[in-house]
């Protein structure tokens, strides 16, 4: 079976390998929380959210078999106000 890399989170959820993608995205979110890369908080009134995009890749071994599912989370930067 030739596996493809989903182009979006929504595509990953309906892919034949949805369970693997979901598990690996949860692992990535846990890793970021443990390392204080991000903190999920309630959105305050009048504030905007930071957009996020998952880039989903399949890492392969030299023989072509799957090594791991690799999710990368990309967020738009928040511009800092000049002081």
C-alpha cells in the first residue's frame, strides 16, 4: 500500500492512517507543553487566535518502509509592539 501525506489536519482525520496521525499529533502537543513551547489558554474577549497548520510527513527508512509519522506544527508569529 502506497501511503500519502495528508495536506491538512482534516485530511489526516479521514485518511486510512488516521489513528497514527492523531496519536503522533497528540504526542507532539504533549512534547511542546512539557518543554514549555506553548501553553493552551482560554481566549480573552477581544483577542485573536494564532493560526496553526500541521505539516504531516512520513519518514521512511532506507528500504522504503515507514520509520515514523512526523507532524510539524507551524504557527503564525505574533508581531511585537515597539516600546
